[in-house]
């Protein structure tokens, strides 16, 4: 159910019930892109049922889903159409279009080609724990997460804040210590370093070393650390139940529930499977997040300096309209 997680804290006058949140989300329902529209965002039923509820409350957890549809016209197609228009102007009037006219020709070409473009739709699942005020977004890129946050701010009011979850120790510092440890006995309880990581040096052209399917408790890895290379991603597992990659910005990537966590129930209905999946996934991930935050020295209080040195400032970006962003490359 969840492949990636970006973690936030909610504060202030947040909707007190799932019904209140649903009423808010209903102000921005999803609608497909129009003929000349490049992007459309809106909320859809998380169960995938037409006209279903926009917020599902399962085992005390709230689940919502934002759909993002985009149309992309190849730049080469736009350039060809603009060149055709330029050639026509030169042949009929004997003059070359100016800069402003060229911009107008590009806009006209894009609008003419958009109705022929295929729409691409993605969805971002939002998980809210109303008791702890944790917001977790299953987003593979910051741009998609910002689309969700921007919509929440618009529909649920501005008397609350959404801030990145911050810890006392930065993930990068903690990952460095784990990799530099002489034995697994020094790793935090419940967490196990797996066989993939990415180390990055400093400077204008930093060296990057990637290990895949490679033992990491070695002198080779410790030597890279001693030379100043720092981990930007590290594959971990929690309690032998969930595998994931931790990033320096406290994002969880490539989440995978390990064998035995989910049981196949072929006789269950779609609604029963959805409820069971949500309950199991959020239950496991709640334990993982709790232990991970503890391993990073605990959560930093709002306004208190944290161990982060390279993470974006919390809160500021969350209230801005986000520009589109490409998905993160594979680990």
C-alpha cells in the first residue's frame, strides 16, 4: 500500500473528524484535464470506487488520496509547429517575427497540440494519524508531496501548520555512525543495516560511491567514511518485517513489507482487503517510525534546533504552490 513516505506534523485547528476532513476535501474533487489544460489535481475516493468517500477511517487512521493528471507535449513537436508558423509569416510578409511574437507563437502551438496529448495520471496517498497528528505522504518526489500539502492548505483553512518532522540527530549523522560501527551490536534496537547504500563526497564535483547487494560492515566502507564521504541513502530493515531505504532528508523510500507480514485472503471482498491492508500497513509503519525517530535521538520540538543541516526549512515550502518535480531516480 505504501512505497514511499514523507513525514510531517500537523498543528493548529486541524479538522477534528474524518467527516470534517472529507467535507473540506470535497471542495477540490478531481476532474480530468480539459482539452487545453496541462495539469489537474483533486481528491479521489481511496478505495477506488466511483462516488465513494474521500476519507476512509480504518482502525483510527485516516486515508485520503490526491490524483494528479498532467499532459505533456514533446518539445520537438512544439518547435516544428512554431517553425511552420514562422516560415508562413516570412513567406507572406517578408519579415521575421520578433521575440514577443515568437513567444505568442509558442503558446499558440502548445494550445493547438494539447488536445492531442495523452494524459498521465498519478495518485498520492495521504495517511493521517489524528491522535499523534502525523501526516505521511506516499510520494516519490517532493513536487507531488507539495501538491497534496498545497491542496490541504487551500481546503482545510490556514489556521493550522504542516511542518516536516524533525529529529534531534540528522539521519545523515546517524547513518554515518551506523556504517562506521565496528559491529552490528552498535546499531539501534530494531533496525538492521542491509546491503545497499550511497555515499557522497564534498566539493564542486563530489565523488559518489554506490553499494548494491554488498556487505556494508567492512573496512572498505569505513575507509570511505573516514575519507569524508557521507551516506545519502541507506537500506535498512525493521524487526525483520519492513525493508526500506532511509535518505538524508528523513524520507523512507522503497518500502517493502517482508514475507509473512501480509496474509493472502482470497475469499475476502475488496473492501475487506482494503481495511485489512490499511490496518496492517499503518500498524507496522507506526512502530517503524517510532523506533526510527528514537534511533535519531527523538523528535525535535517545534522551534527547537534539530540535527538537520541540509533538509528544507519546515513549514515554508508547505504553504506554497509547488512546481512540478521529477520522481527520484531509483536507488
